[in-house]
């Protein structure tokens, strides 16, 4: 059995704020594609309450959802969710989807023990403290992602056959077992 990857996704950060719920689908599709998401990976998503009440219904893979409250609430919920030693012991890789410097300590601790962390963020939005401790990858500008999705939209015939699912997300909803993937964590 392959050891899964742990995804910590700060949804507010990767879509550019809690009011950008229209960017969730394209942003998550891009993240999961470029980070090589696989069935069986464990995904934890945090968002501020305003974004969470709509965005959590469109997350395309099994995930644990956390609602952050107040300034930096989503960041804090994610950063405090699982300790670095648990990540190193249980996962083959850590993917942090946020450019927020709040994650620098967690990512740095994981990197010091085993070089296995990657950070994904919006262009020009990854904190220097993260860049100094891990491999950082800028996601394409959101406008380009959305434009690409619209250009590649399935035809009416494809929609009727169900052939319109992105390949990276095929069978994601059929994953068995603990959808949060984190039984006993916390």
C-alpha cells in the first residue's frame, strides 16, 4: 500500500479571499492536477465561514473540512490541526496550499526531519518565510485557469454521457474508507 500525501488547503488564500467562491472549482482543479493528487491522499480544507458555506459543497475529492473564524481563522485551524511529527510518521509528502507565512514553522519542521513538503500558492503571494523552508510552486494566475476551463468546457453531447469530468478527479467520489483520512488525528 502506498503511503498517502497529506494536503492542507487554505481555501481563502488560494482563491484570493472569502468572497471569491466563484474561483473555488478552477483553483482546486488546478491544485490537484499540478500537485499529482491520487485517490487515497488525505485532504484537509479550511475556509472562513463566508466562503465555507458555499465552497465546501463543491470540493471534488473526499476531504475533512474546517471552518476558521476571525482574522487568520482558516490558517490557524489548518496549522494547528496535525502536529509535524504525525505528518512525518504517517505521510509520504505534505502539500500546503497557501502562501501564508503562518505555515512556515510546520513546513520547516517537516522539512528538517524528511524533505517532503511542497507549498502551492497564487503568483507573488507566497511568503518569503515559506520560500526559505520548502519547494514552492506558483499556481497559474486564476484568470488563466478559469479561461482554460471555459475553453475546454464539454459539449452538450459530452455532458449527456458524463464524459465531462476532469481526469484528475475521476473516481474521486468513489474512494472507500475514511473520507477525512484522519481517524485518530487531533
